[in-house]
């Protein structure tokens, strides 16, 4: 079993699932600041200028796949995503929504809800939806449901991810054939830049050539790759199932910014696709805006949002809360026999 320190677990949960916070430096003073946590300011990375969502939707009209990175639970991210779907749908009725927030083994449960066969509370229970579903993802799922747009559960099964993180890739060999066949044929494809970014986020320093770090983090990184490869594979499956549809994919920004993670693996599998990335950038209202030059590589478009309030200022309370959060997963049984 791979054992991580509490500090590493905290970093994994807060950075990898939601994306890394940014260091603010002096930037272009003409960029308007988002006035509330619900608002965002979209920047075109080419022109370095603020643009409207109508402009963004028009610019994305020919893209095969649009990927919006998010900070999970941030109202600015989720409001932008829903509004963008509306604008994209206004100009193209053929849109498929793919979501990291649902696991592929619950696709039938999600379909039952979209077809009106179950209620929302039943869907949340049946799909084991994220705790913040109602506050964060309900609006975009309801828009898709009301307009009969396909919604694809894009993430790998939660237990499979956890067990790969605990005992390594060999866990997949123990899966029943029907479960293994749902996963991508090559579930651990990666890129050197993504591996380096992952290790730096977890360890706080470059360490891809350090054997000790590589061994300690190998299984955790494989679990991360399983998520990214599964999402890339599910996007391609969605395009095959719904020919001619534009795909709008929602994911944590770590999985997509700098065109790494899911984006890089999607391009490896289908280099002919046109993929556009929108990435969030935290804006600290009382400070200068972030330097655009240092952030432009994160996406074709950036959207500035206010940071969320700090959850904990007491490190001991943070450690205790994180231990409790992870202890709830201790009943997962993983075996390769």
C-alpha cells in the first residue's frame, strides 16, 4: 500500500483536484476585476484583451472539443460553464456534455434521470454524485436535460482509481472483464511535462529524476493518469456515438491547463481534433491583476475569478479535517488476487 504523509494528502486533495493557486504579480491595470465570486472576466490569450462570452462562443464555433477547467465548487467557474453552454448551444444545436464529475460506471443511472425515469435525489444517490452537485452542477445538467443534450459520465470508477493509487496498475488485472473493457486500452499513457508538473505539485520541488520520489508517488500518479486517460477516451466515445456533435467537457483545471493531462492524451489519441481550453486564474481583488504573460500558456482563453475564502488558518485543524476526509475511504478493499 502506498502511504502518503498528511501534507502530501492535503496537497493532493487541494491542488490536484482543483488546480494550483497562482502567485499574483503586477499586470495590465486596464483589465476589469470580477466584482463578486459569481463573476468572471474572460481574456483572449492571443489578443490579451477581455472578451465577452458571445465572442468566445463565436470563436469556438468550429472547435471539436471545448474543455473548461475549473476550481471545483467555485461559483464563478460554474456560472461561466453554464452560460458558455447556452451560448454554444444557441449557435449549434448539436452539443454533448462530458463531465469529470460523474463516473462511467454510473452512466445508466445518469441516463435514467435525463430520461425522466428517476428524480434528482434518486440520481444523486444512484450516481454517488459529488457533495456539491446541487450548488455547482445542477444548472448545467438541467440545461442539458431540458434541451435533450447528451450528458456523458467521463471519469473512471472511483474504487478503481483509489485501488490503483494504493497498490498500483496491477489492480486492473483483477477486474472482471466487463469492468476492464470499460476503461481505455492504454490507461496509463502520459507525457513527461505532466509527470513533472504532478510531482512538483505534490512534493513542492522538481523530482521526476529522484528514484525515491518516483517510487513513492508512482501508484498515485498512475491513478491520476487513469482519470485523464479515461476522460480522453470518453470524449472520443462521445464523438463516435454522436457524430458531428461539439463536445463541452468540464474538469478540474489541473487536468487541462497548459494543454496537459486529459488534453495532451486526447491529442495523442486523436491529433486531428481541434481542442480549445479555457482555464481559470485567481484574481486577488486588493492586489494587482496577475501578469498575463506568465499565465497565457494555461489556455486559449483565461477567465479571472476571485479566490474562495481560505478554509483553514489553523494547520492542526486542517490536518485533522483532512484525516477525517480520507478515513472515510478506508473501507475500500483492493486485491490483485
